C-alpha cells in the first residue's frame, strides 16, 4: 500500500496531542509547579476555610501558570514544525509486512513493525509510538475512505502490538 501526503502543522499538533493523551507523565512533570500550588491552596482552604478569597487568588495564579505553559508548549510545536525542513516535503509512505517506509526528496526512512510499542488512531492522524518516547505519524487528511480501511487492515495484520484504532465514525 502506498500513500502520498504533505505534513501540515495541524496534523503535527494533532499527533502531539494524541501522544500526550496516551502518555500524560511528561505533561504532569512539565506542570509540576502549578499543580503544587493548587495542592497547597486546597490544603490551606481545608485548614482555614475563612481564607477562601486568598485561596481563590492562589487558584488563579496556578491556572494562569498552567495556561501559560500550555501556550508555550503550543508555540514550541509551531517553531519546531516551521524550522524542520523535512516536514515540508511531499512524502510517500509505503506500508508492507516489514513496516512503514517514508520517502521524500530530503530523506528515506524505514520503520519496522517491531519498533512500534503503541499504535493509535485519532480523527486526523495515525500515530506509531516507539519505545524511546518518539513517534511517527501518518495524516489521514489526504487519504480516501478506502485507503483508510486498507491502512487499518494492514495495521491489524502486521502490527506486533494491539493497535487502538478509531471506529467508523472517526473517519
């Protein structure tokens, strides 16, 4: 099976979000400071209920810190996508029983099915997670419905892990 596509920033962000949804520890480690503030504020409110207004300020500070962190993460994804020339080529993905090959003018990469520790499908992308906490993704935007079904069947046939694929409504 062969698929041709061009990666987009929204596909890249969707793949990052899918990966983080299934691997939440990096997010929690990144937001440890606001989480500690929230825990302290709740503890103070439990011990001193009359200080609820000051606790509300603490909650506000923690929420602003979480929002700022989320914006910075999104901005980092934007910069990474824009700075990496590999993301801007026309890509040909070949899926066979050995794995997934990605070919473009800039690179030629082969990923065997044994490299993947997790496989997820979301509304926009297929994400193939690796044991070293990296992933490869294939966008679904330029695929037809028959290609998506064929791709799902190939994943189910060749993958060495149990994939988490979306149902018919996600396409």
